[in-house]
C-alpha cells in the first residue's frame, strides 16, 4: 500500500511539473515495401546504411581498413580521439595519403561510440571541436540532473520513457544536432557501426542496415544520438533503449548468408556461423522476439572488434558476394583495435567501504574491460585469416593473375593499439589509473589524447604493415582515378 501511494505521489508531481512528459521517444519504423528485395536475394532490403552501399570517396580500392574503438567511458573516448589524430599524421608509403583518409569503417562500443559517431558526422571538423563539445564537459552532471531535477522525472510517471531517453536528448543537443543515419550515408565512408547489447540474449546488436534488416526496420531516419545512448546504457544506471521488431512485415525474408548455413553447422555448438544463425532466427521470428532491449555494448564486446569481424564476414560471405561487390580487388586488409582499457583499482580489496555511486560504477565497468579481450582478439584474428582465404579463393577462381597481380596476393593484419601496451613509466601508471566514467579532469583528457596519438604514430606493427603494402598496379591506379573500379568507388 505504501509503495502504491508513493508511486501515485510521484506520478502527481511528474504530471504537474512542466516539461516532464514532453520527451519524444523514437522507435523503429518498418521497412517500406519499395526497399524490400525479392525473396531469395542476398539481402533483405536494398541499399541503406551498409558497407557496400556507402560511397567510396577517397579510398584505395585494393585496401580495406577497419578501426574498432573500445569501451571504457570518456577515458576510451579520449584515447580513441587521439588515435584518430595519429592516423591523420601517418601516410601510406609512396602515396602521400593519410591513413585516416583511407578508413572504410569504424566500430564503436560504449565510450568508443562517442568518438566514432562524432567523427562520422563531423569528419575533420572534429579536431579542436570535440574537446569542447564532449571530452571536457561534465557529463556526470547531466546524469545527476536526470535523477535530481523534478522536470526530468517524466521517466517516473511514464513507463514508455526511460532515463537513457533523457541522455539521448543530451547527446543530441551537445553533439549530434538531429543527425540521422541518412545524414551519415550522405557523407560516404567510413561507415560508422555502433554496437549495443541485446539484454534478452546477451548478444551484440549492430546499428547498420544489416542489423536492422533482421528486425525488418529502416535505419535511415533513426537518430544517431539514440544509437550512442543505447551503446552507453550502463545497466542499473540507465534504462534500456527499446526497439520494436517488425519482422512480421518482411514476409519471411532471410539474409543470403543465413540460408547457406548447413544443418550440421546449426547443430554444432562450436560453430560461430551456426550460433550466429540461431541468434538471427530469433529476431526473424516475430513470435519469439517482439522487442529488442538494448544496453551498454561493452557487456557483450568491450573491444568493438566483434563488430569489425561481422563486417568482414559479410564482405566475404560467398565468392559471388565478393565478386558482385568488387571485393576481388582487395589485396590488403587492416583492422586496428584502439583499446583504451585502464587498470582495475586493486586497493578496494583492502577496504571495507567501496565508495559512492560513480566510484562503484567505475570499478564495475573497469573490471569488465580486460575480462574477455584475449578471446576477442583471438577470434577476430582467426576471422581475418578466414576472410583472406575467402578473397584468395574468389580471386583465383578468375585466374592466376587478377588486376595485374597474383590471385593469391591477399594479406590481412590485426594491429592492437592499447594503453596497456605503453612502455612502463609513471605516466603509464597515471593513465591506467584514470577511472571509467563520463566526466574527467581536462588534464587527464589531454594526457589520454596525446597518448593515443603517440601510440598510433609510433606503432611498429602498423608501420611494418604499411611498409609492406605493395605499390598498386596500373589497373588499380586507374580505378582510383575513376576510370575503372569496384561498385561504389
């Protein structure tokens, strides 16, 4: 009875205060029939925000570069920002173009999603602007405001409005200004893949059109700020971002890769593609999944690398897909993992009292960062090798020489750029001790940015990969200049 009275009182306060119910919560919209592909096609819908539909502007056609930005709050966001700065200074030997200008895709998880999405929308205008818009700002103050300021209490009275819906509004007002995925698509590559976690299945959920296809939804008008809010929805602190599944409107369509998964692979618990097919089928069946509830992406993939791995596997889904998308041009694949992981504060094991809310959140989320990194790095390294073999097979099915190069001249590399890999020093200890959270001292932000920048410009594995990148044959040089090239170039 007391609980009911308390809830009634809170509802009364919420309805009387101006602005409490003014928040508009965006949901998914079904794919229009005009965008649906015929049943049996390779994709459920045509076009949209997916890697093969997003225009190549300056990218070299025989080189694919993907960057994965890890979770870790504003610490990882600042470190990833520095890494982008470093990529702007690294050039391809004999070419003169910066590594940054050649990015095809950036995946962002949790804290890394801020940097990925902000760069995707603002591009080079980011540099010198991102600090003021986000890195230096006191984001924790907005979080306190959601819980302490009465005009933000609409989430108490309305079960369809959550605390993370208010954070979406903050991110949109300060960084994204109404931008949608249609705006990102118009800017061309790199494609920005924001990852969250579906708490119903404990699995990654990706904000690309491939991810929205399986819930028969159109990503184009979805707010960028809402995807970032979902990726940063720390459980317990923020409510989930909920999407409606419209799979019933797609007439039983399934993606082509799913149809090629064998019954044996589906039964094999150690088959990655079989497990992915089973998960996808849960979304494709509207009776099993009516809603998708999304929380922090770091729960399922704190490095953001599984997103990059999924993008690569789509590229190499089949020989026919490789050729139809023009990826038989590819000779070099580079995946850069930008990992802003910190150090867990072991001193709490000697204390009876842990600390306040944000201290506790920092400890819990920080402890997740290093937990599954080894397995993720190992998995993605294996995926890269598989993609290289698939592209080699597709090229060699055309002949021993393809585009003036040996058909098997395809290589891939995973380069891990991380705070933990810094040489031991007092500064390293200071950087690793910076907590996971959404408000940092300006001095700490500047140290993290400088560290990420230096880590990229001095990375020996990255330099070795680029030094071994072969000169492009005449055919590909003509493709770059627009005379001939793969679809979308």
